[in-house]
C-alpha cells in the first residue's frame, strides 16, 4: 500500500497566492475601521516600549532609493507574514509575540579574522541607521513596499572582517522550539538558513533591517535583525538572525533543502521565469487588491545586474 505523507511545505498552487484574500481582506478592514486599528496599534506600541533601541527611531530617510509605488500600510503587512517558525499560515502575528528579542546575541564565525559574539544593542552602537523605501517581492507572487530602517550589509562586513578567501555569507535564524511551534515539526531543516555571496552582501542595496515604519521592527517582521535584498525573492530574507558564518562553500538554504527544483540559491526576481507551479509575470499588491506587472530584478537592475553578467548560461539565477 502506498502511503502519502504531506509535508508542511507541500501546498497546492491554489493556496500559494489566494488573490481573493486580498480583495476580501481589504473590504473587511475598511468595515472594521477604527476598531481594527485600535486592536492592532496598542499591541505594536507595547512591543516598541519593550525594545531598548526605540530611541534610535525614526532614522533619517535616504532619498536615493525612491519608488513608483505607495508605501504599504502597516495595518496590512503587520498581519500578513511568512515566518514558518511560528506556523505555515500568514496570520502568525499573535504566535510571533512569543519571540524574546532581549537579550539577543549574534555569533560571527567561520572565515573571519577573529570569531566573536555581539549583542544587538552593541551592534547598533557601531552603525549609522537610516530609512530606505524598498519593494519586497514574495516568490508566491505578491508584493509590498516598506519603509525599512537599518544599515548597509557592507557595514556588517566591515565589523565582521571576513578573510579574502571567504566567498559566502551564511545566516541562520534563532532556534527555540519552546516558543516557536513550527520548529517542533521535524521534517523542516531547522534552523532557517540562507546566504548570499560576499559580493551580493557588499552591494549597496543589501540592507540589515532593524526597524520599520519609524520604530523597531515588529516581531513578525523578523526582529530584532533581518536581511533584505530587494532584488531577490523574499524567502532569501533571513529573519531574527542569530548566527552569521563566512565560508568558501556555497550553503544550501532552508527551502533548497526541502525542494531544490523550486527554490534555488540565487532567487533573483525575473517575470519571464515562472515558478514551476505559477506565473511570476505579475504580482498582487498587498492591501490594494490589484495585480501589477513584475519588474526584472524587482526594479533594481541598475544596481545589481552587473553582479550576474555571463552567469545565466551556467547558473539558474531566477529560482
């Protein structure tokens, strides 16, 4: 007898990007009006008060990074998040509040001049925070626009001091099954791991995120520190980072370990290369209930296209 066991990541296409959810949810929020806002904002304010870095926000906006889209309202994306540590659905807001963000130590190891650990608040003392408006494009064909606060990943490289022989920066999120129910599911390769090349990390767009919407990052966003590289699909953006390792070996990411045929190492946005189970030509804009064309490199080609010149003949750059 053939017994089929479904894993948590094995979902049908119909569940990947439920377009009708955006339309229904928008109307529901309109109807709820101030009642919905009043339920959400006090919780966010309480989380902010508990964060000792709150006085660093809001940071000055870097006007170099401009957008042709409106900022996604916080009330929408604060309740629609991928964070598999806390569950496979998008509505993990309540569960994510169990995340303890202080004390928060980050281990820097591997091919560096000297391995060390540093607390998030000590790290923040060594960098200059700024706000950047960036798109985020999920591999599931939805997108948003967020005012992130943080610092260039290049500043992290300067602190970590990787050796010249290091080729990759590997990031891992926390692991604590006591507070993160998703991590009790043994078929997932915890902790969440992903990485990039040193050249990608040094690119001016690569950003270590510590805040959003003028305050410390909400827990469901990946507090207290995550990475965002806006030309890549969102699953590359490791949340709640606790370890950064420099190596000369290409890492195998969390999703690549689960389904390499669908989720590769590079994961650069390309509307002309479909996911095996859905089109990437368009995306649903979170909170607006409409589909728009997806842009090559998510609209950031002028900054990053040169990183990959000549590689498309030997590498699958867009999955």
